[in-house]
């Protein structure tokens, strides 16, 4: 179980509860978080679930794997803190995670 | 039409006369060739992609699919390859890299179809297997980019000579970006390749060639991203590029962004078909649309209980084919047969 906070480009926030084992993208979709489109349903094939990981959480969420880096090439305004939320697994270790939703998903 | 379903090139003005045109060569369009072939109907397939396989081949060629009956695990590309092998006996004709733009019913009840390349079909039946729509290049969400498209922003190249005296900015890190960088470098006034990271997904030998040109000073490579475009009346004057060292202004008059493909409904919306949320409603007996003679199978259709699964599309193709047989051979009775035991079907499959 983990609490995850999504911050929208306009500053508004939403905190959701996610079950261990699901992906952060799934938690976002279950809670209708705006701006997470996830067109490919989590197959790391669309880059429309792009998020920015808060600086304090970057170590815990880790670096993108090679396949994810390749797919991030198709995202907009990619930064060092960019991740595809379908590639972040929920666990107790990320309880409290803070993510920013980009202004555009392509 | 003659007793045996066939196609003739050259009705009036070079049109292709046929019984069935399948729009879309995704997994469902491909399997439709098989089911139609079993009932002696030959097909032409048209797809805007330069390859067959639709989403399976374009979006997830290397990823596993676990819910194809009888194939516990198969990748998107492997499924495509196996379908191609399965439909080989039926000799369908493929028209790849072309989009069906126009569809209109003729006075004689048949259909006229036209492609963006000007090819014409005169067909008895149309099978729309268009999935999520035409694969189209992704447009970067840069403010005002639409105004530049066609004049200074290009997603593909028609004539290389048009870039002769241009300062070109190419964005992306895959094969399209690298190929056009290498092709345009000798022709254009200058070429800048921009990618968000100093690693490229493209073929290793293209990456090597690109790096060699950079080393010789013949090509500029920047690591960063475009953030804004400026110009007047669609003519690009400069692009703002964000790199590790901050923002800089690049004087360029042509931009080619390569951010992959996405599916857009496209011309299907203009064919006068009844649509529900960009999907085509069909019945679940024949998978025919509101227009008799036009069928829709696979991801593009909708009906109560519809699931966008490859397996469902295959089933739809089988039932659709029974009805198409009636259009093509109004006087022939169709006998239900198994491929296992019917010598007639086995002859068609070339296994007897
Ligand atoms: C990442 C991912 C994973 C998936 N995993 C599974 C899975 O495990 N199991 C499963 O069953 N399904 C899965 N799917 C869904 C499956 O891929 C689709 O259901 C299937 O591809 C639909 O096949 P189709 O032939 O109807 O359409 P598509 O595969 O979408 O092909 C349609 C083709 O039609 C072309 N087209 C459209 N309009 C035109 C036009 N006007 N002129 C010319 N060409 C045109 C398009 O360019 C496209 O190539 C997955 C999808 C994705 C994206
Ligand atoms: S949902 Fe498509 S890449 Fe994450």
C-alpha cells in the first residue's frame, strides 16, 4: 500500500491510495487523474503516461530501464526526473511519492 | 463478375476492378484474407503503413501477446509473420504506404475507392479493418505548429530537392530522424540533428555515419529539445532549443519532427457512415455497417459487448466472410466445412 500525490500543472493536488503490485499509471487511471492518458494500457508503447518524479523521490523510484528510455524519446518536455508511470511499481517503499503531471502528453 | 472471384487491372482509366478491398492490413485485415479465401473471395489490402501487421507490427513488435488461442506466447511481429504465412495460399494483393481517402457508391451499387496516391478501385464489397484509424506522425505540442505544417514543418519528404537551400532542423533519435539526417545532409544548406539524449535508437551503422559527419564538421548535433517556433505566414524563421546550457535560438527554415506515429480516424469520418464515438456500429451476425456492402471488423467496429481484442476480430472476420460470399456469388450455396476434413478447403490451402 502506498499513498501517491499527483500535482497538476496548475498546482492542484490529488492524493490516492495504491495497492502494492499495481503500477503508478494504474493507480492514476483508477482515480481519474487528469493528464495521464496511458493510451497503450501500460505496455510501455505510447509514452502518454509521462510524469516528473519529485526530487526527494528520484532515488527510490530509480532510473528508467532501456526500453523506457527509448519510449521517453516520444514524450514531450522530457527532463532528468521524467518517468513513464506505467513502469513504476507500487510498493511500501514509495509510500508518500510525489509526482508532477506534465502540461502536455503529446 | 465471372464465376471465380478474381481481379482485373484496367477497367476504365487504369482502375483496379475487384470483389473486395480491405482497408487496413492489421492482424484482423490479414485474417480476413484467410476467411474470405476459404469462400473463394480474393482481396486487395491497402494500408498507409509501409508494412503489414497494424498495431502489432508498429507499436509492439517485440512485446508478448498471451491471449491468442493456441499460441501461449507470441510477439506482435511473430503473430504478423505467422498470419502472412497462413494467408499465403490466397494470393492477396497488398498496396502499402497508401491511404484510402475516398469511398463512394457507384450507380451500379458497387464502390469506388481512391487512395492518396491516386490509385482507384472499383469493388463489390468494402471491408473496413482500420483499427484505431490511419497511423499518422505525432505532432509535437508546440504552440502554433499547425500554421507551419506543409510550408516549413514536414513529417515526411516528397521531394528532397525542396530542401536544397534550407537550414533544416531534424528532431528525434530513431531511424526516421537518422535516415533523413543522412539523406538531406549532402543536399540542404545546413542540417542540425536535435535529440533529447546522446543515445540513439536507430540502426548502429546510421548512428556511426551520423557521428562521423559531426566529427567532420558537416553536421551539427545538439542534445536538447525544441520549446518554441517563430516565423510569419507559415514560414519558419527560428526555433528555440533548450539544451543543458540553457535556451538558444536556432536560425532554421525547415523542421522535421520524428516522434513516432499515432492512430487518427482520418478519412473514414467523411464516408457518410454512421459513427459512434469514432467507431463504426455493426450488427453481430454479419458485421455489416449501416451501408449494405460495407463491413467493419476488428478495433474499428462497435456493438454491444465489443472487446478490442485480436481474437474477437478474427471471429468477426469469419462471420463477415459468409455474408460477403453471398454478395460475390449470389447464386452459389455455401456449405459449412472444416479445414481438417474438407478436401475442397485443403485444395484451396494448397495442402492436398
Ligand atoms: C501495446 C499494445 C498491446 C496489446 N496487447 C494485446 C493483447 O495482448 N491481446 C489482444 O488481443 N490485443 C492486444 N492489443 C490490441 C490489438 O493490437 C488490436 O486489437 C489489434 O491490433 C486490432 O487489429 P485491427 O486489424 O483491427 O487494427 P490495427 O492493428 O489497428 O490495424 C489497422 C490498420 O489500418 C490502417 N488504416 C486505417 N485507416 C486507413 C485508411 N483510410 N487507409 C489505409 N490504411 C488505413 C492503419 O494504418 C493500421 O495499420 C494491444 C495493443 C497495444 C497497442
Ligand atoms: S501507458 Fe503507454 S507507455 Fe505507459
